[in-house]
């Protein structure tokens, strides 16, 4: 059970790193009133084994954010454990919080999670979107790597006439 819990935590952190972001109530790709940008990052992290993961996300060689994931595990079925929780990404511009649902394979350490919405603070207060996290946790030492994909959307700035 400890490995499953750790894997789920790593999965959550991974999900935080990689994700697809789009407005929660808009069609993918945005609308006439929003500007959307694709997002991809790679992450490296650690699963505490206590329902929490931490990771560092990179865009290219540059550190982009840190993440903390908190998860609740479901019932394992055929070696796959579902989980729910949230991943909070933090950098110098603010925070983004992504509620997630995902799965962890307890034999391989492979995990995937997705959010259906994002909320932000500070410089991300108007940001919406979605994220997807995919990665693998080493079930022995509880480290993981992940990819985060998504799209971040913000309201278009209206120009004064």
C-alpha cells in the first residue's frame, strides 16, 4: 500500500508539471474574448508517501515553478489506483491551483492525471485553463519524472479608442 500511496503522490506532482490548460467554460482554444497560450513543462519530484508530492518544473533548461500535490487514493482495481486531489504550482508571478483526477499503475509506476479547471492568484488571478500530467514514479525511491501539458487563457485586453 505504501508504494501505491507514494506513486499516487508522485503522479499528482507530475500532473501539476504537465498539463493542457483551457478555459473551464469555453471551447478548447479560447474565445473571442480570451487569449490562450499552449504550455509544456517537464518535472522532477518526490513522493512523500503520505499523500503529498513536491516537484520542480522546467521549461527548457529554465526552472519555471515548484509544485505541491495533495491526493486521496481510491480502491485499487487490477493494479491501478485512482486518485483525486489538487496540484498547486507556484512561481514568482503567483500560484495556479488545478484540481485533478488520475490513475497510478502500481506495477510500473506510470501515472496520468487531468484537471478540468484552474484558478490563480496574483499575476495569474485571471488565468483559466486545464492541465494534463503524465509521468513515471520509481516505486523504490519514490522519485518521479513528468510532463505537463496544457493551455493557459487570459481575458483579452481592450484598447481604449
